[in-house]
C-alpha cells in the first residue's frame, strides 16, 4: 500500500450506487461533551476509506487532535487527560496543561519562549474558531473551514482563515491558512506548525529526514542526540531541539520532512512551501511516559539574535496585507 490514489474511487462507488451515501466512504462525526476536545467539548472526527481517522478541534483553533493511519495511532498524546482551560500556576501558560495532538499551531503573536508579554508559543491553540463549516467535495473528500482571531479589543486585528481538506482516496490532508491584517497598524505574524508524532510510529531508531543544508542544535544539550534517528528512552526530563535552515525545494518550491518507521513500514511526510515557511524545527523528547517527536515548519526564528524587537524576526503585515501558509501531511506504507 502506498499514498497513491485507490484504483477504485470513492466518487465512482457513489455514482454507481455501490454505496448509498458519502458517509460510507468518508465518515463525519460531530462529538459533543468530549472532555479532550476543548472547554465546550466539541470536535469533528473524520474517517476515510484510505485509512485516515483524524480529530479536528474547533475549540483549539481548528488544530488536530488524535490521528490514526492504517489502524495505528500516529499523533503524540501527553500524560494529561483533559483539555481543560489552559492556565498554569507555574507560569508555563497553555503548555502546562497540553494534552497533545497531531497539530498545535503556535502564533500568531509569538512562537518559542515568551516574548514581549506573550507566553510560550502564543495564543492560537487556546483560541476557539468561529464561522466553522464542514462540507463534502465532489470527489467524496471532506473540507472544514473556520476563522481564528489574533485580535484585541483595542489593538491588533489579525485573522487566520483556515481550510483543512481531507482526501477520501489518498492518505493525506492539506491545511491552508490565509493570514490577514484587518487592522490599522503593522503587525508581526509568526506562525509555527507544531506537528507531534508518537509511538508506535516513533520508537528507538525511527528515522527523521529533513532536506536542508543546515542543521543547528539550539544548545549544547541538544547535541546529546542526533537529529536523524530517535534515541533510546531516558529517565530524566530533557529535550533536544534542532533548527533546519537552507531547506531544499522541489520544482514546486516545496520543502519536506519525513518520519519513517521500519518496524511498521510507515512513512509520514510533511511538505510545505519553503518561501512561506523557510525554517523547520525538530523537537526530540525521549523521556519515558512523555515520549514525543515534533516536526515544526515555521516562518520565524525561535531563538537567536533575530528575536530582538517586537516582530522577533517574523514577517510583518501592513494594514490590508495577507500571507498564505500551510502544509500537507501524507502517509505511505512500504
């Protein structure tokens, strides 16, 4: 099995009357009262004929919760059970009660450590989406859209218009964001797509491939582990973070990162436009019971001298300006 489209198309099954409704090949379920889906317990679960089942979280900025492929769990889940209100007395912000998931978007006011009064990784993942709509496409896929604000009553007016397209006959989903400054002042718009992979895809020896010219450890501690293979488990609490720059691009300008499990024979590929997101961070967390790998395309630095000043190295949008970002997450089997 690969990521190529099925020879039998879901749309043809529908057109030929072999299945009675689209839900038979791309199932949509709205979940209410699910404590893992946000303070109001709302989520969408999409399951497709190609083997993907993914949770979309309107109360968490239309980010992604659990994700399964070919009956295997792919997304990392933290030791915490509940996605309650993200407040933490130790000052960690929302990360202190983060229960994991396939995607946690960082920004649009800050990425990385707290900066200029904003907490770690900003406010997006703790902001509910509005105008959420879900529909089916002509090829039996599913599209979810919504708006997430990065705005203040008396301040910035930046809005993110998100579209998540989940294919019916390919093991992939594509997330597209249009970020618009609808205010009257220039605003920085850092964004980082924190994609979180866990076991059994991530085990000791799992291969990580980021096509880039430069692979820079954040600090000396990061060099304890190579970025190319996930390490053996450790008992102490520590992380290793690498920054990949000088991204290689294909003819369409796409960069990529791959996570390959020889044990499962599964490869997860993240691809994105390198002009929009010229950096990729890699987060290695090999501590037992918190075991995680993060692949994080971004448009701004998370450390270093470029973070000086209010934009902190992020793109700046003038009033009325917009940018487009996003990624595709695809799966294949050997």
